[in-house]
């Protein structure tokens, strides 16, 4: 049953609410498996009950028709049965709306992906949504995109899918910014479940023009995180990103790469083998449709996903102005833990890290410290590093002064030692007994000397 198109008069908002509720219209997305999103219920009735305020929102164009067609048969996507038209709608939306597409995302939240896609195709959307989609709304390549994804072993993971990372993406609500919004869906390449892989995840990012110090540190930190069961998230770029992925892979740990191009592309080309290994041992994800080419703005936009999919972000090397600094800014705005690794004070690629530390980022140098900052509270605590110990560490102040007074070669009597140490002779005698017991003093023919050469400072 198809409801009549709404009129464009301002008084129709309450009428629309009445018509939708009374006719008990069941939208296609209402037949999805019920998934509770962070911050709200996802029952079918809550999605179908359109309030007067929602209908009058500037996101939805006046006069847009509400479809009452029954849902199509379901298909298997991401291991769960979703309505085929839901999958196709989200694939279409990823093609026509250039991320982050905040207004399009609000429309989808309001009316569901199927209705949103249909409205965009017709052009019955608000000016804000039209601004994000009008240039591509006729580019309906859903079948080609799904086929291209399947050809490279990828799948489309939707918010209706159980493997959607609801909890990490809930942080976007904290930012309250149009440039920090969740993706409409994600193309995912790899066998592991997305939500499970990012349950304990840390982002390791940094400069492309990294130094040997930076790449070694990134690989070492990522390897330690992998051994501890953390997923290492990065962008598969040259420099620090690549080193972090390789470190996690070498340790046998999972790693996740967020691309700024289509899921079927490898960028940079020299990392084609690395990206293939990541897909085998972890996941490769992208919000851009298959075939999409990398662009400068897409790298900056995808950085929000690197930050959101992780409990914390570690910046290993970064100049004062860099993409890693953008990821760090996104991490702070999303309320996740921001960490930075210090470098040489004169290194330009560490200047950004030093600024972050001065501004409050947590200084880290070991994987254990990262795990303590982002892991389970009170469980994953960093052990104190081993410190060099000396035989004199356990001496009390008087014993230390007597030991310092002992000459390393020539032996001296107690009176001379008392004068040199500035202590009473009885105190010196008591200290000498303890020093001799520890092997730190030797008694020779009524005189005393140091028992062993002093260790270097």
C-alpha cells in the first residue's frame, strides 16, 4: 500500500504523524534484526513513530512520500540476514554521499536507509542533504559495487549488522560536530568480526617521512600490544603506519587498516602485499565505494575512524602540522586516550609529539604503559622497569658516609675515618662492622680500606 504524498503546508507535520501511526506503516528497516544502538532503543515502533518535530526537521524535504511497500527478501551480509534492500540502500548511500555527510546521516537515522536512499534518488530532500548528494544521486552503481567488493573478498557491514562497532562509534555523539559523525556503512575485507576486533584496540599513527628511530619504536610498541591481545589500528600509509602494522603482524597479533580509498585498491601501491597480509590476519576497512581513488581530504576524513575505532591513539612521530596531528585532535574530541612518544629535541618529526605532551597527552615509551592507559582498569598495569642496582643502595646515611670515606687503596684507622666522615668514632665502628659484613670494607692490621672498587655512577 502506497501512502499519498504529503502536502507542503506547514500544518501537515501533525497530520503526517497521525497518518503514519494510525496506518501502522511497517518500513523495510523494521524487519531487520533488532539492534540496540548506543543512546536509544531500536524497536520497530520507535522507528515508525515519526513525531511532529521530526517531520518538520530541515533534514526531510516537505512533500516527500512515505513508502509502505513490504520489505524484499533478506540476504546474508556479514554473517547475518539483513533485508536485501537495506544492504543495497546503504551501498548506494556510500556511493552518492561523500563522507562525512552529516546531514545525510541524520536523514538515515530519521527515516531509515531505504527511505533515505529513495528520497535522495527522487531529489525530495532538504537543501543540506541535497548539497551532499545531488552531484552523484544518479550514479546508481550498487550492483557493480557489491560485485567489486565480493571479487576482492570484501563485504558491506551496516549499522543493522551485529558486527557493527556500536560502542566505539557511540563516541561520535560526544563531539557534536558535523565533521565527526559515524560512517553510513563500512566495506570490510577480512574474516574477523569487526566489533570483536576493535573491542580492545589502540591506534598507532605518525609521520610518513619517519626516521629509523620512529619506525623501530612504532614496530616495537605495536608488537608488544599484539602480544598483549590488542588490535593495532592504523592507516596503512608509509612510515609509522606501515611499521605499526608490520610490528603487529610479526607478533602474531591482529591489526586493522582504515583506507582513504576504495576497499579494492591498495594505496600506496608498495603496500599491496602488506594490505593483503592485514586482511588475512585482521581487517581492512573503508567507507569509500570500490574504485574510489585516494585524495588529500579523504585521508583527513578517514582519520576520525582510526581514532573512533580505538580506545586510545599513540602518536609516534609527527610534525607540528600533519595528518597524525589531525588524528590526535579527533581522538581528544571523541574522548579517547591520547598518547605520544617523545623523540630527540631537535627532530622536526617529533616536534608535534612534544607539543602534544606539553598540552597534556600521556607520555609513553612502552607497550605496557599503553595497555595500562587503555586496557582493563586495575588489571593491565604496567610493571616497573628494571633498574640497575648497586651494592651501596641498601646502606643507611651513616654507613654511606663511612663507605665514601674509605680509601680504595691505602688503609686508614678509625680516627681518620671519623674525621673524614664527620661522625663519632663509635658510629664509624658500628658502620664498619656492617660494611665488612656486606663485603664493602676490609680490615687490615688495625686499619680499614674499601672492600671493592666503587661502581661507576
